[in-house]
């Protein structure tokens, strides 16, 4: 496997296939993680204003992610409560699947 192919494979999310990768090619190499930016800030010659802007944006995104996580957990608990209120009768499902 060539170096570029290995890099592309590492860049794909878990479970993504090479076929999936093609649809996001327009984005590849245009976004970098905050860690990469901060590690290379001197090479990038970031100004103090740029560093502050990146920090503010990270805080904003983290707050949104936390809010989304909270909503997902709340909705998950609501679904679990509904399932608990109306449990599945495994024997009945087995009978229906067997055609009896």
C-alpha cells in the first residue's frame, strides 16, 4: 500500500469503506484538527488573534456537542422508558415468526 493510500485509509472514519471515501474527497486535506493546528502554530505563523479565534470556536463547538450529547441521552432514556413500559413478549414473537 502506498503512503498516500495509507494516509487516506487512516483518515476514514471507523466502518467507512474506500467506496465511501470518494464522496468526501472535495473536503480531504482542507480541514485539520485543533491539535494539528496547535502543534504547528509556529510553522503556520498564527497571530494571537487567530489563536484566540480558534480557541473561541473550539469552545463554541464543544458547548454545542455537549448540548447534543445531553439531548441524545435524554431521548435515549425516554425510549428506554417506553420499552420498559411495553416489554416485548419473546414467546409470542417466536410463535408469530414460526407461523403458529
